[in-house]
C-alpha cells in the first residue's frame, strides 16, 4: 500500500529484473519503462487504477504471468489483452 502513481525512470536500469510486485497502489497508466525489461517474467499490477494497457506490451517476450485483478478493465480491453498476449497467463 505505497500509493504509487508512477515509477521512477531508474526502473529502466533494472535490466535483469524477473518479478515485479506493484499491487495495491494508484497506478493509472501502465509503466511503459517495463516494456524494455527483457527478462521480466511476472508483473503484479493488481488493485491499481488501470483501465487499459498499451499495445507495446505484446513485445515483452519473457512475460509469463500478468496480474491485473482489481482494476477497471472493460470487457473489450480484457479480450484484446488476452488475444495480444497469447500464451501469457493474464488474471483479471
């Protein structure tokens, strides 16, 4: 419960990060810096204020698990995300 609304730019320098827990904050936009983290396998963004994800998230080749529970994604956006991320386990 840090109440973060964004991530510092320094996150881009964490090249070898594999798991990132950002649940229970106030993040309303997907942190685009995460897309550049080539080894990131799991992201927990549950219980934030997200309603959409950028199309660039499909470039995250190492991503295996994405937690988005407790956000306000419309059904259409959920379907788009699942389709674009294919093999990634996405939880709404």
